[in-house]
C-alpha cells in the first residue's frame, strides 16, 4: 500500500490529537486527585477533637481508619463538584505544558 505525504500528515495529526486528548484527560485526573488530597487535609482538624468511646473505640486501629475515612471523604467531595480547585489546577497544568512545549 502506498502512502502519500498527505496521508502521513493526516495520520500524524490524528496521533497528535489523540495524544493531546489523553494528556488533557490525565491532567484532569491529576487535578482531581490533588483536590481530593487538599480536601482531606483541610478536613483533618475538624475530626481531631472528637473523643472516642473508651470501651470499643480509640487506639491505633481507629487512627488508621480515620485517616482512610478522610481520604475517601476527600475523594467523594472532589468527584461530586468539589470546591473548584481541580479546574484551576488543570488550567495551570495545561498552561505550564504549553509554555514548556513552546519554549523547547
């Protein structure tokens, strides 16, 4: 099969478009993860003063569980509207990538 320059250019353009779409998707996922961690860290002080039941609560197990619970709360909040941080982070990541691409 013979490919013309036009065919090769079109294939290269499609590959670049797919690559850009994947990069945007990855940037969005990373921004959401960042927002989830941020929210988790912001929520930690809210739960520090809570006293636990001495008979069935407390201890290292509850400490670990509470940390995991904060992470999951952060993920859930970030996935359902969040606080708007992910959008800003994604925009900055895209801007930084564009600057890096044009600078090199």
